[in-house]
C-alpha cells in the first residue's frame, strides 16, 4: 500500500462522520493548574489534536486511563475535521501555537513538515527496547526517519482497508443463501452481478442490489480500488503500478473493464437511484435499513452500525474476475500517526502521552473495541474478537502483502512532491456513471498521461534541487503482486 493509500485508509475511518457534520469538536476531559513540570504536585496540561470522530470513545478512554496513571498530566483533546486539519495545523505552526502532540497532517509530505521545523525527534526517549516492540523494518529513512532521526511510528496494523458489505436480511429475502442456509457471499465480479440482479428483481422495488453515497466526497475511488486490485492491478485507484513504475489507467484493461461493468450495473437499475446525490452517512443508514444489499466501505462503518444495534451483515474483500485474486492489498513497512511539536514546553510529558498511545496495551484495547488492527500482531487474533463482523475483518489481514517500498530503495524520493491532478480518476468515474463522458478509453488514456506527467515533472523538479532521484526508482520489474516483496536499501 502506498503512503497515500495507507493514510487514506486511516483518514477514511473518520472522514464520513466528520464531513457529515462534525466541523470541529473540542473535548477537554480535565483541565487545571500550573504549567511547570518541575514543581512537585503541579499539573501539566498537554494539548492534543486528532481528526478521529468515530474513534473518539477509544481516545477518550485512553486519556482517562493515562491521566489515572499520570495524575500530574492533563490531556486536553481537540478533534478537528479531517478536511480542514492540514490548514489548521499549518496556521497553528505559523503562529507557534501548535499542540504538544498531534496526528500528523496529510499534506505536505512528512519530510517537508520536519524540514519546516514542525516536529521534534523522539530519539531521546525511543530507545532500542521501545523500537523492538514494533515489527521488523518499521523504522527507516525517508518514512518516519529523516537525517537519521526518528519522528513517529505506525499505529494500526495492515489489512484490506476496503470491504464489500452484505446486508444479510436483504440477501436472505432475495433467496441468496447457500445449501446450509448461510448467506451467499460474492467472490467474483460475476457473483456480485448475480446478487445485485437477484436483490433488485426479488424486492419488488423495495431494495436495490447496490448503493453508495457520493455527494459529500467521491466514493467511486473506493469501488475502483476494491474491484481492480484482485483483477491484477496492484496500483488500485490511487497509485501507479510499481512493476513498471508508471500509471496504467489507460494501458491496463482492468480499469476499463470494471468501469464498463460498473456502468452496466447502473444501466440495469441495480444501483439505488439516489447514490450520486445522497451523502455517505445517508447511504450507510439506507444500507442498515435494507434499502440495498451491498455497499463498499471500511471497518469504520462497524462502530456506527453497532451504535444503532445493526449487526446482521457480512463482509468480504477483493472481489475479482476470477476465483483467485491476481493481486492483493499492499503495505510497506513503516508508517506514522502522531508526533511531538518542536515547540512543546513539556516534552517529557508530551512523550509520556505519545508513548502511551503506542503501547501494546492501548493497541489491544483498540482491537477489542473494534476500531481496527493493531501494529502489534499479538493483538490481532480473530479468535479473541467476540464481534463476528469485526472478526471477519481481522481475518482478512492475510490478504494484505508487503509491497515494493520506494522510500527504502531511495530515501531521497521523499523529496518528490507530486502535484494533484484534476479531473482525477474519481471525477472520470462520476462522469462515466452519469453519462457526461462517453469515450471511456480515451478518458483513461488522457488521465494516465496527465498523472504520469505530474510524476515526471515532480522528479525533474527534485533533480533540479539536487536530489538524487530517478524515474526508475519507482519500477520493480521483479515484483509478483501475489507474493510478499521485501525491499532492500539501494536495490
């Protein structure tokens, strides 16, 4: 999984809730007292920012436990909306008022944030014993280390970040059950087509086979990401194909094949007719109420549905044209989540809170509360998970494999700043779905050319600044996307 995709996976855990109405949440769990950590009995207040909305119960519980264990430290939490977080943090950094501990903004690249002086190295506290808790290869230059100094660490484990969700009752009402009475679970593109047709026809207009909500942000990326990977396109919706080191939206027929099928589902009336106009929040509610039988989303849905006492669903992932996927979800060892402000007046106390977040015990509670996997594999045993849908999610971890890591091969690639391209793949898919685009292949070819130009231009700009990078840094011709790939420095 690329850094971009990994960050999307985490940010999508709350984006739906945040964009649905939580512009900015402030939660001061406790507040008091002095600001000096040197005086006996005084209380230090640590400011902490995140963008987690649906994960707030876990965060709040950890703050409660942390403050009980550290009675002289108070954590003041502020939850910002993810779509404004980057700008708000940049403004806070500019004025010197950034929080002591914070989730790391998604833009600009982390190395740029470090070079701007936003964050503090944690090597003073993160000794070898601390690092050894994490999986092998977690810490490396160009990812969470810069100029030999460590700034952050990953928090969540690796699993397919998108799933196809199935409303069990809708499927049973449509007769989509196996001989033993269990719900039929689609595995292939044809299975999904069959199930969508069956639900739509058997419901007498009360339900549709498929649905989504696209008005708040473009979810068509998710559908492409989920369906083309198993077809053998390891770049998915967001990344280039690292076998060749290029974008392949036009040259890889899987993109056109899936989008053609996607449009066919719409033409045949299998999609809920309001999919493009309703929000993702409304779509999740409609799925819960049985208005359609299948939707694409992630594990972040589960907490909300559980709050509504909706648990009668099943999930699967990597639906493919064939029974066996030709590529899987990817990850690259490393990652980041929170970091310490370079301006904090209480570095030891700020580190104490950061260290608490990254403890295996906090990770275990993260899994037990059904939030996601933990970076610590001992916390991710499906047998220890009582909630069946979340156990299904945990068991999908085997469908995520380590992939080529450009930053390990050449850490200087962190200085390649690729500019966003518009219209993007999501815009193309929306135009195709609504009929505004008629030449699918031509549009895919054009997008591929624009994406590749943006990449090539960024490489040239980095070279002009003196960085030793090359377009070939992104190409790994020996990579088989059905097998784990371990990148070696300089390889």
